[in-house]
């Protein structure tokens, strides 16, 4: 049973099969028989777990045993107390209501890499940073949550899954390393 941490770059598809216009995991990892345990959309960056073990993949990604995941989001606008409270409480996104989560305003971590290409900057629109930890993971959930409170996401980076964090297991975009599955606990 193998477990790998991978820092997925921006615009990379979270799949090993070829894509017509974008890079995929196969452009970075040449190891047959491993699969992502969860997904990140092409517009998101950051930590992804991969494994060759179906039971471990299920344990990591199944809704009943979801590992907490922390994201940092650069948003258009400056988060205030009201927006943070709305993010933390169950939030109605139309097709589902989010579970309560942790959300806080942060300063961009000093270890965070520059995005290629950089985000768009507008002189008249300040930006801020949020850290959001979820116990669930619906499609584009963090982006939808920040938009619902008036803070559209400009950049989204998953920095941790369970016990694994890019701050304690540093990887540059496109890098990967093997870790012990026992570290999940």
C-alpha cells in the first residue's frame, strides 16, 4: 500500500488519462496503478493524495470518513466579521446547505509560491485571504461559498488533508513524495 502527496499545479487536470488541451497528472507522475483520492478542479492548486490501494482511496475520499481539508483562498474584497460568520455557519448554496466549517481571515503564507499565470489585479479592488477548513467536499464548494458572501475567489489552494500539510511537507507545484499511510491517523 503506497500513499503519495502531490502539489497539483494550476490548470492541471486531476486525472491520468490524456486531455485535449491541458496537462494531467501523467505529465508529472510516471507510476502505473496509482489513483487520486479525491479531486481538485483545474482552476485550483495544491495538495492531492494518490494511492495504489482502493480501500485507502475509499477511506480518504468517502463522505462518511472525509479527512478535514484546509484551503486558502485569495478573494476579491476584504473579509469582515459578517462574511466570516456566514462562512462558518451552514450556508445555503441553492442545491445544498454546507456543514459548519472553520473560516478565518489570514495573511498569505510566506511559503506560498507565485501562481503562473498570476491572478488578475485591479487597482480599485483590494484582495484578502481566507483559510477555510471543511469536513465535506462538494464540487467547487469553497468558490461557491465565498461568492455567496460577496467575496469571489481569485485563487484557491488546498494546503492540507487530514494530517498532511504543505506547510509541514513542503512541495513545489508539480512535486510529489511518498509518505506512510499510517500518518493519516
